[in-house]
C-alpha cells in the first residue's frame, strides 16, 4: 500500500511538473535546527511539514483517512491548513539531512513562506492562511 501511494504521489508530481512548465517554482526541503521538524515546499504551491517528537495529539482521525494521521500539517496556495493523512514520510534519513532553516530565517518559494523560530516553524500562503508547528503545540490560522 505504501509503495502504491508513493508511486501515485510521484506520478501526480511528475504530471503537475509537466503541466506547469518552466514557470513552476522549484521544490525545496528544509528542517528545523533541532531536526524535529522537516518540511517540503512542493513547487511553491503547497507545503508539508512533519514532526518527529510532539507533546500534543492531533484531532480524531477522520473516516476518509485510511493512512497514517496527524504526523504533520499541510497547506496549499490559497486554502486553510489541515492535518496530514499520508502513507509515506518526508523525514530525511539521518545520513542525508535537509538543509537547516536557522532561527529567524524565512524561505519563500512561490506562494508559500516558512519561517523558523525557537517557538516553531510557521508557514503561510498569500491568502494569509497557515500554521505554526512545534513540539509543544500546533496552531492553524
């Protein structure tokens, strides 16, 4: 099932890249200075952040989600954020970590901006929807 989900995700990403053409922003990955949060900004139109250690629990898993639930948050270019339902992970292996987004720094790719702070990672879209993710809490706005 995981392999099928991953292959489907890769196929969708490849189709989107071809459809978007050269104007599409590049995908970028980063992790927090502690390595507890990993994020993937996909083509500047969405972001997915996952957290390894957390002191909070996600809301109840919806029936529509038949995969893993609540290990991170997602945000599109215009919509409000939500909890992640996925059968794969974007967490990098320890031997090949993502670049670190230092505290006080921001990364903007297309319509998505993520900022790293000691209080967590905050990602927003141009519609000013977003989330903050940290070990202690999460906030959707």
